[in-house]
């Protein structure tokens, strides 16, 4: 979606803004009218993202910040295109994208838009989110050190937005399948080489997914042109419970994980052994003060 916005709207000026429902701009303290006024007349300078957030830097140093929530879509449409059923915000453009509109469509309205004051380089609202592994400034060495200092499972760490962003549940399972590492393997029991391999596979999965337009399991997951992604056809682990592993033929397993699901091959990705409790520890802990 970021790449699509970069292709279609850079250099365009926002001529008018229609907020068709107030909920998607609820995080903007200016209110719907103030939100629209802050964007009208501004030129779009770039398209950036971090984690699940997108932002469009503007010519005055502010930024249009967006999060899609569960069902949000950002579409670039011609003005004569029929309004989508769940259209919430419309931005009309002129200049580089003459005769185009940016449309924020959201069925459930968990997502939203806001104007981040001074947020062109990085909105303060998302400064706590770590870089993703495709970011040229991502620090591989620091990531490896931090993972190996923690006793939590490596998949849980891949989903920690303060450590690394952009991976997500699906691509974490795919990266771990490729690296042949179980998601519950504690970080402090992984070698430097194993952590680097997980990181390398996460990058590879994300690059391949971007090349195929992402992973679309239903009609809500589309790019700015309303097209679905096709990476789901390349998945080796996620969503394949009971199907033979593409590497060894063992049926893929699914387990509950953080109110979601994890998929893995029990042969290629053996579960970690439980840590042994030092002898006498239980007796010492049971002795009253």
C-alpha cells in the first residue's frame, strides 16, 4: 500500500477533504473540521510506513498518519468511480495526481487517520515502534544481541513491536519454518547464527510477499488499486494445518498462540526441551521464612 501511494500521489496537492463519518478521525484532537482544514492545500511529499502505520509527509512538516485497523483500506480512485459502501474519508487531489482521490474505506472503523504535527520525518505518536527488517537503518547486530538476552520464545519476540516491526503472525511462522526453528525456542538458547538466520528468512519472506502484493485471505486486504495479494499461495506453514510439510511430508500442526494460531512442522521444527530445575530448588523454595 505504501508503494502504491508512492507511485500515485507524490507531488499532489490536497484540494479538499470530506469526513463522511467522525469515528475514523477520532484520534485527531482538531475534530473533523479541523482535520480537514489542516490538510487542505498541503502537498504530499512522500509515503512512509513503520509497523502497521502509514504516513504521508506534507510540505509544511506535518504528516497525514493512518492505521488500517482490522478492515481499513486506502484506495486511489478516479472521482467518477462509485463511492465504496464503507467510504469514510475522501481527499481530492490535483497536480501530479490530477483527477484522483485518496479514499479511506473501513467497514469496522477500528482504523483511523490523523494529522501529526511536525511528523513528516517520524510522527511522535509512533516513535516507540522499532524499525522493520527492510529498513536500511535496521541494526542487525543490536537485534541479535537483544533476542539472545531474552528467555521468551523467538516468535513472541518477532511480534514485539518494540524490538522489530512489520513481521506479523503469518510471516513469523513462515520465517521460522524456513529457518527450521520452533517458535517457542527461547531467545537465550539460540546461537548468533540461528538468530541471524531467522532474521534473514523474515526479510526474504517479506520481500517475496511485497513482490506478490501481500497476503490476502479475504476481500478486505487489497492494495491502493483494490487488487488482492497472492502470497498466500506460497505459504509453507501458516493456515496449512494437517497438510504435508513441503520439506519432509510431516503434517503441519497448529497450536494456540497469544489469542492467535501458530503453524509449524513438528519434524523440521522440533519443540524445545523444558529447562531443567536445579536439584534442591523446589525444597529450598518451600521452606518458610
